[in-house]
């Protein structure tokens, strides 16, 4: 029986008691103060020492959170996970403490933030709820969604340093914090177009198109054939990249029929419900279950699980590692996130299938390595349009007069308040309305940058005689499924939204997309364009109306439409080449703006530096070369092009210590050689990796082909994708069974002879001995070894990733 208790004083006593007992501790608080952290510091450390799973999420709203409080939290225990919500000026007020005890969950929710006064003597009301598993699990699920949301960052020394700088700037600008806070709260309560909120449970249900008999169609046929081939060839994982609207979920269902027990993982509830519906229509004799905050149908043949629920230890460990034959990860470009990695590290399925429409996220390039670089099938939206599997588009670039260079850039987006001051003007709304009326067709989705902009524009359109609705994650006066039905039937003209329709939800009848936001993420822009490209009997083409100003990425976003764009490079021309059925029409002011932006583009060295510094802040230390490639915003190859080597860049950026700088100056030619030596195959770096296995003091000594041969063969045959890419031509295929003499002869003929011949004296291969010509002092060994290893590992990863994606 559930128990509810009201706590009006000294909450800290209650919290400490639960911390001492709990195996999982989750704290969600709008701000933290040093005084509050000090109260809980010792019990949290004791809990972490005994292995409790501790997660803390706080926010930067109005910069009330003290930098010293974050430092103190970070210092408690290395296994505690702490993240900071980037509010960009939007209110963030949660206060909740969740504890998973031996037999039940315990939830405290109320008014107390993590400060001494709030936890001890302040006037605070909090409610403790015990033995109500449904409420607790829902709270835990919602907490995890916030904890791992794209708007949160990991707390480490670098991110604290960056936050501290913003904190100081903000408080210099806003010394009267309490008055400013009150003003912002009042503004939110008086937003135009927002009615009182109803407490309704909201779900999005896609209105499915009737396809008659359910069988593979369009790109699904080719993709399914490639997946079947992948299984037959012995692979254990694969990635399928299919443009939005081609039926990735149905494809996964068709493929899943050959497996007995299936786990489908996604990060949105509506995707789980949709997938369950699709799978059950294909496999009528199986059982199907949901595993999320509310439902725990763990015994089903096909289980559809929320990543936010499954990633918690208490849920993950009710399963066996080999419980599932097939695991499917939807929207696979999220798979490099911490929550997914925890799940993928735990399970050992017979086969892992990743499906996505957008694999090119710069912060998740390593999704390829999760499925061993095996891209079984790929088709983007431009190719699908050519095949007439998606609707063509008519793109209109409309000039936005806003001077974005005057707005503060906060690393992930523009300052919310400054952006709103520019956007919430009648003249701006009138320009948007006029452009929409000029180009629109019948049913529109409008993508806005904030909830307040969506409400403002929806109200303005309605005042001018149109029927529109502002539908956002914070607004609940309408059921989302009802709004989707209204737009589908043509009962309303437009839906104004922020992020509800990026992934997993489609309205095929939508034939107009209106973008009234700066494009901060090219991935999100691609996802949103996909919302309008699904085929529909009443749609000949989709109209895309895009406001283009001098904001970040404005001059490269059109490269997404270019059928001739080269890998790693933005389109050179202002107007890209598109399928014949599509149109791109830019206003003259837009053409001139893009030309001007190209001339004034930030020098590449400065862009590379900023990308590096952003990543350093994210991970809390100097990133390795491979981390820079996997998680950095800039294309990693540009560091070599601009600086000869990554280490040379670090020296230029003054990121090397004095000793490191001396080592670099002495050995910069060697590091450049390892960076730039040509590689049709991976063989040179495999030889170097074999040498590095000998350790810092021995790696650069001479080595023979016979010594390298066992490692060389094992490395290239232990992973199917390596064998397929670099060890399956006529000559090397004969060496799948190890033969020392033949493998040694291949090493002599290929990497050793060719590298020594092209290295301009940096490497020798004489009398069957392969040697780098570097003289290394004792105090240089560790540094040069680590740098050489970094470059070697980066080049191997980059080589196989690039080959696998073709």
C-alpha cells in the first residue's frame, strides 16, 4: 500500500536516510548551491563507494547554480554522473529526489532545490511518496529523459570552467537577479495564444496509410535482400540508412521474422507504440510487449523498450546478456550516447541491427564502429526522390533581415532572450505570413526556434484569418493526435511547433514546410525536411519555405540538397544540383548574402580551434585524435590539411606543455609522415600498430616481417568488415588460413617496401629489417609513443569507416 508524507522542514534528514539505503539515487534540481552540496557530500560519497548508481541533473537557468557547487559535486566521486541542463533562457524548475530501495521506489517532489536553506530551515513543502511503483517508475523514466536530453552536457573540469565564464558575464549584466527572474516568470505567464493547461496524457499516433497486403515495398525490397546477404556472410551487426518515409520500421519487422526473441529500442514513446503496431501486423502469431516507465511486459517475444528505462541498472539486469536473438536500435545515430552504450555493452545478441535516416551526425560518427562498419544498405532522400519513392520538393529561400551577428552565440544556440527580441515583432511576423501566402499549398508544418515564437506566430496568423495551432512539448490544451487529424483532414492550415516532428512521426498529407528558425543543426534540418516528403495522393510536390539570414550554417545548409556534393565538403555553388523533379529558387538578397558570407567565412584555422575547444569542454580534457574525429564538429581531415598533423595543431593552439612542445619540434617530421603516408589499404598502419604493441621503450626498434605476420593476420581476419574491405582481393583471400611465409611475403611486398620507398628517408627496410629512422631520448619515449599510437589508431578507424560507408 502506498504511503504519502508531507515534509515541511529539514528535508535533509529524510534525504540522507534514503541515500544511505538506496541502490539508485537520482536528483533533479533546477539549481545547486555550494551549501546544499556540502550537506549531502558525505552520504553521497558513501553511497558511491558501495556501488550505488548516482545521477544528478541540474540547470543553468538564470545562472543561479554556483560554479563552486558544480566543482564540489564533481569532486565527490568519479562514478557519480552529473549533467547540466542548458536552458537557453527557458525556465527550468524541477525539484525531485528519487531512490530505489531494496523492495520499492521512494520519490520526494516539491519545492526544495539543492541549497542549505531549502533542505533545512527554509519555508518549503515537499511530498514523499513510497510504495507507488507506477508513479515512481514514471518519474524515473521522465528523469532519465531529461538527464540524457540533447540540451544537457556532462559536468567536468572543462565544462565547469566554461560555465563559470558565462556565469560571471551574466551576473555582471544582471546584478539584480531576483528582479530579473520575476520579470521572466511574468513574461512566460502572459504568452500570447496559450490557454490554461489541461492534465491530459498525450500520445502521438501516426495515421498509417493503407498498403493492402503487408509486404516489402520500394527500398525495403533491396534493403531486405542486402540484410539477408549480410547474415549469410556471417556478420553479427549491420546498419541500414534509409531516408525518412521509406519504411525503416516495416523493414526491421520483415527482417525480424527470422529471429525468435527480439528487442526493439527507441528513445521516444510514440516510436515504440508505432513499432509494436507494425510488427504485430507482420508477425501475427508472436507476443508483443512494451517496456517503459509505465509498462513492464518483459516476457513478450518482441519487446519494445524505452532506452531511458532500459539503461537503468535496476531494469537492465533483470535480463540475461544473451536474452535476445535480435536487437534493433531505431534512430541509430543516437547509439553513441551514454545511455545506449550501457545497454549495448550489456547485451550479446546473435545480431544487432541499426536503422536511421541521418547517420552523419558529427557528434556520433562512431555509430559505424558499433556495427563493425557494416553498412548493409544506404539510400538518401535525394536518391529516393529520383526513384519516385518520395515526393519532390520546391525550395524557396526567403531573405531574413535579422542581423544574427549581433546576437550572443552560446555554443549550442543563440541566446534565447536576444533571439526572441528579434523574432517577436509584428513586422517580422508579417514578412513570414506574406512569404507563406505566396508559396504555400494546403497543409503546413512551421518549425520554430522556441515555444514562445511558436505561440506568437500562431496567434498572428490566426488574427489574420487563418486557422493554426501552436503545438509544443510544453503545451497541452490540445491532444496531439487530434491536431494531427485536423491537419490531415485540412481542417486547419498550419501547425507551429519546435521539435515534436523531428523523428518518428509523419503526416503524409503535409505539403508545405515553413522554417522560421536559424539552422543550428544540419541533422535536425534534414529530419524536418523529411516530414514533408512522404507520398500522398493529393501531393505532387512539397513546398519548402526557408528564412535565410546571416546565422551560423546558413551558407552550408544548401549542400544537403546537392546530388554532386563530395564527402566532407560543402557544395561550392550557391545553387546545388537537385533531381530534375525538384526546384530551388532563392531570392536575390539571399544569393548575395550567401556570396558575402562565403567571402567573410571564418578562417578555417579558427573554426578548427573552436571545434577542438568545444570538444575539450565536453569531455573535460584534451581529446585524442580519434575522439576529435568521432565527436568534434569539424571534419578531422582538415587538421592534417591545415597543420600537417594533429600534434602540430596542438602546438599551434598552445595546448602542449613545455616538454611536449620540445618533443614535437624534434619529431614533427615523423608525426607528419605517419599522418600523410598514402593508404589504399590499412597495411601500413597495421604494421605500425604491431610495433606499438611492444610498448614505449621498444616500439621504434627494428622489426621483421616474420615478427609482424601473426598480429597482421589476426587483425585483418578477426573482424568481418576488415576482412571484407582489405583482405578479400585475389591475393590476400588465399591467406584467410594463416601461413607465416605467405603472410610475411605479403608484408614485404606491400607495406614495408612501399612505405620505406615513399617516406623520404623516414623509414628504412633493408636486409629484412623494418625501422623508423627516429632517435628517441629516454625522456621522450612516453610522449612520442602516445602520439604515434593516437595517429595510428585514428588512421585505422578513419580508413575502415570511410571504406565501409561506400
